[in-house]
């Protein structure tokens, strides 16, 4: 029988070299299509700059104080909105996943509100909170808060009931079962949920910085749109993507560091 290639097997590990090749191949294909469209004249440079133009603009931005100011403000807004959503949403999600009465108070309303786009709340946020930093943070907060509640509640419900029953058998009371069994068992999934929601927070950044902003990467992108500075737009998008990737890798590192047994470590 002919041996099947590992890359076609379901959930079969492949070598690091093969994996890296797949990653590199994707970037080469995207860069090739981009280069063909821009340098080949398929799309006007005003709408699609060449990779060289974007790289040159990136170099100019990296030595610009304004660029780093925009980066700092965007990082601050995303961090504040995300942490506020976690601070309020995680306890509610844990309560909803643990107690049925808490679920009845929290989950139906969260299920309903999560389908409302955060952009629709921008006019109300401007009325409630003005046009300062609070409004921008609230946009990111609303984009993450209800999703966090629902995902954390699912994380808690996924903890095996057998663990709780064993803890009761060994003499634990309700508080001990929650603190020493339920919360500890849910921690790995909770960190993964926070990692995913931080990605969502970055996607809401541009929307948040539509609220009368005068700084931030989203503001820089929207400002460049008015003058068709598409190379600056590309740099802003790449900067947001890179910042999001860095924070994602930080969470992945912490997950491996804190829960090595899930990664096959010791």
C-alpha cells in the first residue's frame, strides 16, 4: 500500500521544516501577487502602492516621532478597553457558568447584545462619554465585554463535573470546590479566551479612533485615506497586525509557561 504523505493526514504532526516552508510559501505567494498587481500596472499606484514604496514609507515612519506617538496611544486604548472588559466580564462569565440563576441573569442578555455591532453604539457613547479617551476605550470595551462573558461561561461549563463530585467526596465545601477545582481547571481555557479576545480588541481599534481622535494608528489610517496616501495606510495596517501578533505570541508564551503539561512539557 502506498504510504500517504503526512501533510495529507488528519491532525498528524509534520516536521518544523515543513511547517516553516508552508508559512514562507504563503508570504511569497501574497507578495508575488501584490508585486504583479502593482508593478505590472494591473492596479494604479494611487490605489495599490508597490512593496518597495510601502517598505520605504515604513522606514520613514519608524524614525518619526509622530508614528511612535500613534503607536503608544493605540496600545494604551486597546489595553485599557481589553483589561476593563476582562475585569468585569470574567467574573460574570465564571458566575454564569457556575450557577444557573446567574446564567439566567447574564447569558440571555449577553446573547442578545453581542449581535449588536459596536459601531452602532458610537453615537450613544459620544453622548454619554463625550469625545475624549473614555469614549474610545468604551468602544473597545463594548466590542469585547459580552463576548468574554459568553466564552468564559462556556469555558467553565466545559470543566468535567466528575472533578467537582470527587472534590465533594473528599470533603470539600462549595467554596473550596470553586476555588481549588473549578477555577484552577478553567485557567488554561480562560487564557486562550483572553488571547482570542485581545485579537478582537485590536480589530475594534480603528472604529474606536473614529471618535474625534487626533492620534493613534486608526486616526493615521483614516487621515491618509483623505489624501490617498495608500502607502501610509498599508504601514498603519501592518503596524496594527504586527502589534496584534506580538501580543498573541506573548499570550501563547505565557500559556506554555504556566501550563506546560498541556503542551507535552513537564
